């Protein structure tokens, strides 16, 4: 119901309230805020570790040169949190692993990507990622020439790649298949 209302609201006012979701963020707060400024109005950071809370607050307090977007921190398991999200427009995800200190969550694998897609706007969205914790070749297919069609969505790299050279982040468009425009 709430999701439906958010969708209706966005359809009527397409330029309002774009939201990014960054699961397993740890202390990676400031740079993503800077990179996502201009793309979204709200960023939802999520991590399982409750001891990060005070350090998140400290980092935020020290960002004084920016008009901050709305920031939400969620302490919790990203698998559960992604079920409870309302609408998101951007997935931001990087520098995770299956090794020590990593979440071992395959955010770019079907088990998490698929439920996350339910929260993407039908107008489509973006993924900014370095490809960490992909599974089933999802990431390498997303960035290949023809992209990836999966779960009713098309993933492909955008022509602009503003964060690749400096940050190793790919910008990937996420388009609902029925909304694809085919040009000849
Ligand atoms: C390798 S660190 C992520 C580093 C961060 N992305 C960066 O760029 O600095 C992995 C993080 O995932 C968090 N984590 C582990 N399991 C998780 C889960 N199930 N849900 C959410 N966060 C989780 C850990 O607490 C840890 O902070």
C-alpha cells in the first residue's frame, strides 16, 4: 500500500525524492554522499554492526560544506532490510567480499538483487558498483556489450561513466523491460 502510494506520488511528480540504498556500508559514508549528491535526495545506509552508529553520527557532523541529502542509517541485516524498503532509485554497493571482514552477502547475486528489484521504480534506476559480491556472473554480464536481461529488467552500462576512472565504480542502468524504447 505505502509502496503503491510512493509510486503514484513519484509518477505524478517524477522529480521528487529519489532514494539510494547502500547495504553493508560500514564507515563508507562521506564519499558516497558526495558521489550521490545530484542523483538523489535521500540515502539509506545499512549495516549489521550496531557499533558503527556513533561513528556515522560523527562523520555526518563533519560534513559541513555540503547541502546534505536526507540520510537514514539502518542497523540490520541487509537481507531483511531490503524486504522492508519503500521505493529506491539507486543501489550503491562496493568493496565488500566473501573473505574476512566481508559480509559474504551476494548483493549482486540473485538472492538479494531480485528482492531489491521489487523496490526499484518502474521508471528504472541505477546501480553504482565495483562488482563486489556478484554471483552467477551477474556483474560481468551487466557490464558486457549487450548487458544482462534478468528478472524482467535490463542492466547495461551507461554511456557516461563518471566514477570509473577515479573510484572504479560502474554506472549501470536498470530498466524495466516493458519500458524499453527500441530505436533503429
Ligand atoms: C567489507 S565491509 C564493507 C566495506 C564498505 N562497503 C566500504 O566500502 O568501506 C562489510 C560490512 O558488511 C557488514 N555486514 C556483514 N553482514 C551483513 C549483513 N547481513 N547485513 C548488513 N551488513 C552486513 C559488516 O558489518 C561490514 O561493516
